[in-house]
């Protein structure tokens, strides 16, 4: 069985190209997970799923100042710890309001 050297080089080039793309995606995910000060970042889709709201609702919360966010490279992210703080404050506010 003869193996064409040119075809083999072409196949290896494709494999290396694919591995480079996979590596770039993994690096991107790693940066997203630990993007700022070693803290997990959420994007709009993540936060929509977490809070069970749509993107327009998040936009309204951002504009009103109720939702802290970061804009990195034209994309909006939320620090996980800040979202937890906001949710805890909302829960405390609702609880205090109900007990009056």
C-alpha cells in the first residue's frame, strides 16, 4: 500500500489546524470562566437562564442601574458574585417588605 506523501502532509495540516482551533476555543472558555480578578463571569445567555428572564429584561435592569455589569470587547458580562449580592439584597428587601 503506497501512501502519497502530499496527501499525508495535507491531512496532518488539517489535523493541526483543527487542534489549533480547539485550543483557541478552550483558551476563550478559560478566560470567560475566570475573566476578572479570577472570578467567574456570566454572559447575557448565562444570566437569562439563571434568572429565567429574557434579554430585554436584563437590558432594563442594566439601564436602571439595578444590575452591575462589565463591557469587555463590546460584549456584556456580569460578575457572578455581584449577581449573588443583588439577588440576596432583593430577597432581603422582599422579606422585610412582607413582614411590615
